[in-house]
């Protein structure tokens, strides 16, 4: 079999870029997909990955991606990483356009790319013995929190789509893996959420001992698709030790509590 090949969306920064780096280091050929061609070009120069500029909210772009992947060697794995959050307002006061954006990118984008590439992944499964669909969701898709309404709705939906897809593909050699990160400090997630307000974005991580970084999640993704073909890690929830839940976050150094006196 020729070199294994993966398609990674949202690859221009954060978890997506780290996943591209991790897969290339593990010996995979990678098609790195994102909207920002300049960032993809820099990543391609650094890693040797193949850049493909596409917006997962565009039918035409995703169709062109599928055609390109089919014509240039197919795919054995898909990492649906494109997504994001906007705002932290209440359900009552939040912006409907923010909700529409989150649903479009996190849910419909995932569906659009998965539908387009599944036929290619089936061919990849014939070559490799198994193919992988990895959906990067969030703990926000499992636990609701105040101010998370639109993002919770989008990620709960992405979680549901993932579970349904696994049921629908049962009987085929295709693994459907959900990776649900907690707090991950990246260059852009909080910045996008708060409309470019750098001070507010940085404050999210103030005094949090060792939040996750993008490479932590990338390592989990690479490990999941490297398992023996009969092993499916259905759901992987990854949080920093300091985070018990979206709304329960330790601040300051972690310390062992004193036990009962002897």
C-alpha cells in the first residue's frame, strides 16, 4: 500500500495545524484544508503537507476538495476540525448571526465534508483495512454552561451527528472517533469568540495551571487513528487536570489537600 493519506480541515492554526504536523511526523501524507491560503502555504513549507484552500461552509469548495483528493490519491482518514465559537452572551441576549455561524461551521461544515469524502474513505478502507472519520467537538457538546448557548447547541449537534454516523456505518471498516477537548490554549479560539478582544481572550487563561495546548489534542488524534484496525476509540474527552467541567476550573497552583491527622 502507498503512504497513508489524511485530510484535515481547519488546518491553518491551532489544533488543525498541530494535527497536520503530528500526522506528517507519524508518516502520513496530509491534505491541509482551510480558508487562509497564506497560512496554509507556510504550514506546507514547514511540514511538506499539501495545502488546499477551501471553506467548509461552501458547497462548491467542498466539492472541489473531494474532486482534488480523488484525483490525487484518495484518503484513508478525515479529521473534521474546522469550527469555533462566537460570543458568551445569554440565550436571550446573544446574537442570532453568531448562532448561525456556529451551526454552519461546526455542524453543517462537518456534514458537508463528511458526505463528500466518505466514498473516498471507503476506497481507502479497502486499501488499508480501515478508514477513520475523526470529529473534533468539545466538552461543550456534552455539558451545558451559562453563556454557552449557541456553542453548546452546535457542539451537542456535532456530537449527535457523530453518534448517528457511527450507527449508519456499522458493518463497514470505518471508525468514527469523537475527540472532545476541554480548555485548550490556542492563538485564536478565544480571540474569535470575543470578536478580536485580545485582553478578554487572554483573561480566559489567567492563572489557570497548565491548560491544554493544540499539540496535546493532535497527539490524541494521531494515536486514535494509529490503533489496530479493530480498535475504535468512540469518544475521547480530554481536559487539563485543572478543569473538572466547563464551569469548574481551578485557579492558581494545584496542591494536594492535607489529609486527616494521624
